[in-house]
C-alpha cells in the first residue's frame, strides 16, 4: 500500500507540473500587448455596472445541502457494500432502515419544493 | 523518508490553517481551508487510514468546503474588506491560544502514551463496514436520523418564504 | 515511523489555530471555518491514536467517521442559520448580532 | 512467444531488471513512477488531440456535413493546428481579477483530469496504482474539479463567470449523488472497491447484469462532463460560455483539455465498471490484447456520447436538476436495495444475476412509466395540445 501512495504522490506533482510547464512555455512565446479595453470584464460590450456580485438564489445552497447529506450517506454505504458478502441478514435490515430514514428526508425536501429550481 | 514527508505535510497543513485565520478575503480563507483539509487527508494516508483519507476529501473538500463557498457567495458584499477582520479582543485570544498550546504540549510530553504498533489489517474496510452494522449499529442509525434532522432543519431555516 | 508525539504536536497546534480563528474573527462564516479546523485537529488526533495503539481494530476509524458526519451536519445547519440571519439583518458580523440583548 | 503474449507487462519487467542493474532500489521505483506519471499525465492531452477531431467528424456526419478536411489527410492535423493557436495566443487577464487564484484554477482542473487515470486498469495487472479504495479515489478527484471551477468563476470578477460556476457546481453536485450510488451498487456486487477487482468480477459485463445502474451512471457521467444535453454550464445563449469566459490562450486551453480529458476518463470508467474493462475473447491466453480491447471499448463509449450530443436538444436547468434528484436518486437507491436483497437470497450466483437484470429492468420501467405520466399530466395542466 505505501508504494501505491508514493506513486500517487509523484503523479500529483507531475500532474500539477505539466500545466505549469505549458503555461510558462506559452508565456515565453506569446505576445503581450494589454490595453484597458482588452482587460475589461467581458460582458455585453458595455461598461460593467457594479461589482461582479449578484444576489444568488438560496436554491443553490439547498442543493448543496441535500448533496452533503447524501454524500455522508454514501460514506456509510461503501464499507457496508464491501463487507456485505460476509455479513448476515441483519446487515440488509439495518441498511434498509438507514436508507428509508434518508429517503424520508428526500421526500420532505421534495414536498417542500426544495428540489425545484 | 517518512519523517521528511510528515514534516512537509504538517508544515503545509499548519501554514494553510494560519492563512485561514489571517486571510483578509473570506474566499481566500475558504481556499486555504481546502488546502488544510487536503494536508490532513494526506496525513491520514501516512497513518495508513486510506479509506478515511478519501472520505475526508469527499466530505470536507467535496461537500463542506463547497457549502462554505456557497454561503460566502450568498452573503457577499456585506463585509467591507477594509473593515478590520478581527474583533477587539484578538490579541487576548492569540495569547490564550498560545497559552493553551503550551499547556497541551506540556501535558502531552508528560503522559507516557501507550504505544502498540501493529500492522493495519488487510481487510480494514470490510472490518469497518462490519463494525457499522455490528458493534456500532445504534450510532449508525442515529447518524442517519441526525442527517435527516439536519436536512429538514436547514431547509426550514434557509428556504426563502 | 514518525513518533506519536509529533502527530500530537501538530494536532495541538492545529486545534489552537482553529480556536484563535473561531474566537477572533468577526465574520460568522470565518468563525465556522475556525471550528472546522478544530474538528479536523480532533479527527487527526483520533486517527493517530488509532494507528499507534489500537490498529488491530477499527474503532478509531469508526469514531472518526462519526465525527465527520457530525461536522457535516453542523456545517449544514450552521451555514443555513448564517444565511437566514443574513437575509433578516443584512449582516453576518457576530458583533452586531445581539438580538437577545434586547 | 510468451514474451509477446503479455507484451506490456514483460516490457515493464525487462526495463525494471535492466535499470536495477546500475541503480539502487529506491531510484528504480522512483524512475518507474516518474515514467508512469509522465505517460498518464499525457492522457488528457492525447484525448484532446484525437477526440476533438473525432467529435468534429462525427457531429459533422450527423449534421450532414463533412467536418474538418483541410489540415492534413481527412483533417487529422486540425487539432494540432488548434494547439499551436492556443499556445501563441495572447493571454488576457481582466483588470480586477484575483490573479493567483485566476492562474491556479486551470492548473488544478487539468491536474484533476489527469489524476483520474492513476487507478484505471489498462490490462490485467496494468493499473498504475490499483488502490483498495479505487472508486472512492475517482469520486474524490471529482471534488477537486468542482473547487477549481468555483475558483475560476470567482477570480474572474465577472457576473457570467460566477453564475456559470455556480450552475456548473450545482449540476455536478446533483449528479454526483446518483453516480456515487451506482458505483456503490457495483462495489456491492463485486465486494471490493478496487478497480482491478471490478474488472475481474465481470464474467458477464455489468452493463447486462445491472442495466439500471449502467443507465444512471451513463447519464450522470454525461452530466459530469458537462456535455449536451446537459451542457447548461456553457449554454452560449444564456451565460456566454460558463465559468471560463475570461480565460484565453493556453489557460483556456487547459480548461478545454480538461473537458476532453474528463470525457475520455469517464468513458474509461464506464468501460471499467460496466463493459468489462480489458476483458475480451482470447485475453486470458494473450493478455497483451487487453489494452486494445480496453481502448476500443472506450472509443465506442465516446462515440455513444457524441451520438447523444448530436441528437438530443439541451434540457432546461430545472429539468436537469429535477431529473437528478427526483428520478435518478430514487432509481439508484431502489436498485441498490434490490441488489442487496437478492444477494441475501439462498440462490446460486448465476440465478442471482438473472434476478439483478429483472429487478433493474423493472425499476427502469417503473421510472419511465411514472415519468411519462408526470409528463402527460404536465402537458394537460398547461393546456398544450398533445400530438
């Protein structure tokens, strides 16, 4: 196991290095002629009004929220799935209960229109 | 070799953590926080807890950090970046933190920790899964109830009326 | 292998940094980030003790997973409260949130 | 003859024994890791060079055009011409951008596309690092991509980029849940999260055994790569081009490479999880055939995705998010529980697998039926004429 992660470490460094090398290379050969209009924010060809901050819908947050809950659920499902073959019937019953409780949460979100855009 | 990797990773984690606290921009703080999470995940791998390392990345970077960034975006523009980011008692707090650290280190070095290094079982993930539905089945089901309670509570609180 | 005390040193430092962040920042989200750092320190501590003393059983990792679960629930509800407060009061500065003072 | 049969593994063996003649052990593995890393890190670039050409040709044929035909025979050097263009373009950074974050985002997104390849087995024993938690590794790398998108959107200081990043992440989040659940179903049947073990377990490809899981994963995979019909994040007519509007030159190039790299990687993952990876006729006698089968299957999956792109119109954002949460999540949960239930029945494995198929098809049929009913009701309530 440690040797596999040693490779992952090397790979991570190489994977970060390649784009950097590419960018440095491009930086060496490309033209550099900035001017004000070119560097302006790319919107509708007009002067940008205000900061780029816009009011976001809280809906985005609700999706992230439901996602967090299901992501944590997945963390419990994976080791259960790997061990399942060696476990008795109780493993099935307990996981069914676990998922049904969570489905209750999903149903609640559905009814409260938290899943609608 | 392991020592060198450990020192590099822990320095990375700790300096990222300092930047989380010190950074002026809240978004930058969140990015440093992600780096700190990544450093801790790599320390988990050094501790041979590979499942936990990826769970850590999955939950902390993939879910909690994104939640934090969404919340930062949703409440943007309220904090003037030129306003002080610390409250009035920050000097006191740093002193307290340093004191706590010294205290912890003193206690830590005094106690003879029972060290018993054995190999991690090869089927660690299977054992973990068996533990969830075996010994720890009550916390396992309670975790599900907790998650649903958090979901319902957060939807009620955050929903636009 | 790295001695156990090294890990304990790092977690103690991480915990204290998180504590300073949680107590000294004015923005509620930054306070929450400090708390997340503290939870991370605790988790690292748990796993370090698991590896150095009880590696034959998985209890340490089981507890770490539960800590992560609780942290996720805490972050979700905490940030929801922050968003709701922001909508009501247009601020998330913890010093200005003094509703209970009346 | 034996050497040819397992050519790639044997080349690696000969190479290792040759360099261990004059290098210490740690340097041998260091050099080998470096070589593997460099080969794998080129995968997204290679994918971009070949798949852009393939995509233009395929989409061109679907739309009754010829596609690129000027640069080289059949236009195969079109992608190289594009690459040169990317490299020499001027780099424009908007005035108020957060420069360090702005520059870091393309690097991270390109690295994420490459890192996926670490756990993918090209043949028997030909994964660079066949981790015990292989499938979790893939999901974890995906979260790195989301962070990079948010970084790009935020640092550009542009409304469209920010909205694009938010949309992209909302989409990825929503489709990650069914994706993770369908991967969990595969892990449940295999009893391991190792990619190598998943391939070994596929006596019958899982596309046949777990049809519902495959359909869910394919849809989630298309959504994760942000391709049509789920290409809302760069819907040109709505938000210009998504989170990377402000990028130009090679920085844009890295986003582009990451897009095609992810397409290729997702196809490779589909192949590994559902199409039997490197398995194929005669592969147990001649393992060197494995990588060829593997690549051929990947190209078939890529072609399927291009076909879908060429045929289907773009969905609306509410439809897309609704599909993930209201259809795919319940379908994959139901399927997961059915598989778990069948595995506890006292039946021989072959019969269990037949029951998986029956259950999967039933779940799909029920989902389609409910979806059709909801659609008809929607049409009726809007007073639209049904044709």
